[in-house]
C-alpha cells in the first residue's frame, strides 16, 4: 500500500467521524447499518475509524446512506459538478499518450 499523507489521513478520519455521528443520530446499530449497506459490520467500523483499506465507492455509499454531504454538494448538485468537470476535461488537450499512441516532438508543446 502507498504511504498516506497526513492530509489524506485527516480527511479519511474526518469523513469517518461525520459518518459515525450521522449513524448514531439515526440510532442505527453497526449491524443494521452493515445490512443496509450490504457489507460486513467490520467494514462499517473501518469506515468510521477512517481506515484507508475500504474501497472509496463503499465509503461514499455509506456517506450517502446516512446523509453526509460529499464535497459540500448533494444529489443533483454532485451530478452537475461531475458533468462540469467532464466537460472541462474534454476541452483540455491530451498531454500524455494513450495506449498505442506516441507523442511526436512537435506535439509536446515544450
């Protein structure tokens, strides 16, 4: 596993704490939450403790399940933000070669 920066560790811990606080406010047990999320109770606890071993999709699904906003956005706002990002990326030139493509000297732009 790649070493994690202090910032990344703090972000995981903060998100895990916010998720746990919401779960407790909902008065859901770890076991009940695990069943709702479709994971093992150990996974629920790992997320709440900010462990980096859980897949990011599972962490985001848990946050959504209990109503923790991600990136300060929710629902349709997240969809719009993703589309805006994809639109921006589509406008950027490809700076690295894709599979089977070589960069010619005049393509590098340096």
